[in-house]
C-alpha cells in the first residue's frame, strides 16, 4: 500500500471513528435528544458558512436547489433525533448495532427513488438473513426493544438521506455550501419537532460538562468529520467507503464498553446478532458477485 493510499485509509477510519463516538456523546450530554441535534447542527452551520465565506464559495444558490438540500437535511436531522433518542432508551451499543441495517434499507429504497436501478437478489438474500439477526437481538435483549426499534427507524431515515443526498453531490458546488444548507435543514427539523417530542419551542442551553461534549459533537464529529469525509471521497472508491463505514458500530461498541463499563455489556446473544449484521454488510460485495455471476 502506497503512502498516499495509507493516508486516505487512515483518514477515512478517523472519520468513521468520529461518527462512532456520536452515540456515546449523546449519552454524556445532559440535554434532551432534540436539543442535542439543535446545538450540534447550529455549530456545524456556523463552521460551514465560515469556511464558505473564507474560501469565497457563493452561498446563494437557485431556490429549487436550496429547498432540496434543506429537505434532505431535514431527513438527516430527524435521523439524528431518533439516533440519540435510541441511545437514551437503550444503550449506545444497542443503538449502534442497528445502524448497519441502513445498507439493506438503501438497497430497497434506492430503486424506488432512482428508476435506473433494480433490486438485486444478493441484497434481498442478505436482507432476509439480516432480519433473522435483528430478531435474535430482539429475543435476547427484549428489555431494550423500544431503543432498538427507534434505532431501526433511524437507520431507515439514514438510508433515505444517503440515497437522496447522492443525487445532490456536484463538483460545481463546494462541500461547505452543501453542508450549510443540509445542516440548516437538520436544525430546522429538530426545532419544528421539539413541541411534539419535548414540549416548548426554545431548546435548553448546555451547561457544565455538556458544553464541552456539545462542542466536540458539533465541531469534531459533525463539521470536521463531514469535511474530511468529502475530501477523502474524491480519492477513494465508493466500495472502500462503504466497507470502512460499516466499522462504525464496531468502533462505537468498543468505545462504549471502555467509557461506560458494565452498563454497556450485553449478553452473548446480542453480540452474536450484531456480529452477523456487521459480517453480512462487509461480505455483501462478495455475496453479490457469487449470486449474480
């Protein structure tokens, strides 16, 4: 592996490591899940707008494009609300175990949004086995069924975001501009959902250690991770990105066990089900070649 390839690989793993840390920070921050998303996205918008202004990238775009990016960002915001809500209802490990199912939902959703793509037998086969693994987790950790169900819903929204966001990627528009609109949409979605989920309009203000955790979440795990991801995406294949991305639950579950200790330890059945989900996602390219050749 050349020095350049090694650098790209390490950079991508650091991005995924930062994303794996988000569920843990969500548990450390002493705020409602909706408010965590509001402050996270507010910091990210400030960073992206600042980068766009410093680099002299025009933030003014045609209204239809702006509306589309804000709409996709709103889906991301609702995904994050459910993601942090799941971590509160269950544990960070349970929340992260459901995230790899997003690849399955992408396989089912993408043909409905993009008419040029068809459902692939290999992905449907993997999906059937994955449903069994998810059922195993429900069976052995039924006490966390609410948190895991919310995490599954968050994974579905993540699939919608990934599928629709793919259509917005353009070389003509800098990542800071796209990020500004998408994070603004995510922030608005969280604010509009607050009266129904938490009651009241104004988000709670972080205090004490939560200020540090919110700053880390917004600046490092959101803005910096997004920028590094868009940068490395120009130099590595989509296949490499998908494989490394699915290490997020592995990193997150290990970090959660190290930080929270025994409260994050699950039964052997949980780890068996989570291992099946992660292994299936990593093996999907090989299974697809085997089934469809």
